[in-house]
């Protein structure tokens, strides 16, 4: 029987680095991207077009995209929180934009500058603009499992956001556990509920943080719920700004190790992924949370 395919989208150059206090220069980011594509990742978040005062680590995203112009070895995704960010991404030559909404007003007001309902109003125009520019657009619902300001986020909030987004369907819809609070039962419930209202043809993606050590378990629950695309960050960088000192995104190499052992085909070279995770640790000059990059793969 052919192995089941599982796609891992690498987010270390964006979500991984954005909360790092130590500034990483553009050349190092571009080398990281090259190592990521060499390891077999076909899609990666290369940067974000957000306020550089709020996220100084992403201030050089235009230069990063300039350095990637013309490369076709992978799809380089730009993150945006508003129409202005989408315009900047298009101008920089991005071919795919990940547009982020929130499931809770507390986070939406601070991250996107307005309550959820307000931010959703521009969505049909954003989709039309991306289509006109021949740019693929995905949507992410952040704080889909819990909010650092509002606490519990009702499933109905997530479903409502998914329905609104579905009126102008993106090619992909992600649920993000922004602060790493989800348990597998939440994942089963929320992906089930969103899958039931997502328009046909919209693929689902899952984005987990390992803040409370539940990310690998959540990844298995997501795949069991029918998700075939998972975000990961090599070395597990991507610490949560609301939990200083906590672990970051689910480590990509740990995902690759586990799912390949489970019989999935991720298309990733685990040796190269481990090497890249170690490269990140060296670039940041610190120990990183990923486990497989320390332990190594299954012994021969
Ligand atoms: Zn994240």
C-alpha cells in the first residue's frame, strides 16, 4: 500500500524567529531558507508584512523576499494581518499569502487592531485582490483553542469565523493554537466542527505550539481528524510572547520522525532537517526545545 502523504509547512523563518530577541540578519535568514528547501520542504513561511515596530525581527521581510525572487524550489509564504500587508506582500513578489484572523476579540484587537467581526469585513476584497495578482491565499484562525486575554474560546466563535471566511473561500484554512493550550480532544472537536462548515475543496491545516507539551499529541489528533497539512518549526523555536521561557512551535523534525515511523510520507530528509535544526541553534547561540535534533534518529 502506498504511504499516506503528509505535508509539513516550515514556519521557522517567520513564526520561529519573530519572538526571538536576538536579531537574525537577512543573509542568515536566506541561508536558513536554502537549508529548509534542501531538506525537502516545499512550502515555508519566509516572513511577515506587519508593523516593524511591533515585530522588529520581521522588518527585513522585503529584503528576504527580494533575495528569494525567481526561485521556484519551494513556495515562499508571506504572512499578513490586513490589506496593507497583502499589498506589500504582492509588491515584494510573494506568490502565497497567509492571512491571519483571530477567534477571540481580546487577541484580535491587540494583534489585528479591531474585533473579529470588523476584521472579517475586508476578507472578500482581500481574496479578490490576491486572485487579481495571481497570488494564492490561505486563511488562519489564530487563538482557535484559547486566548491569552479572553481565556476560553467557544467552538462557536471558531465555526463563525470559518463560515465568514468560507464566503470567499481561500485554498486552505488553518486553525492555530497560538498560545499552546489545546488538548487532543479539543483538536478533534474543533477540526470536526470547522470541517463540517468549510466549503468543498478547502484543505485544512493545523498550527500547534508546544507551550504545554501537548503539540505532538495534538498533531496526531489533527491527522486522525483528516488534516493533511501541519505547520512546524525546525528546532522548535517560536516561543510564545505570552509565556516567556516556554517552548515554541511543534518541532518539524520531531513531526517528521514520528509520522514517518507511523508510516506517513512527509517528503522530508530527516538528516537534513536535524542538521538545519542544529544550524538554527547555532545561529541563535542557544539551546532549542526540539528533541529529535538532540537525540538523533532511530539507531541503525
Ligand atoms: Zn504560531
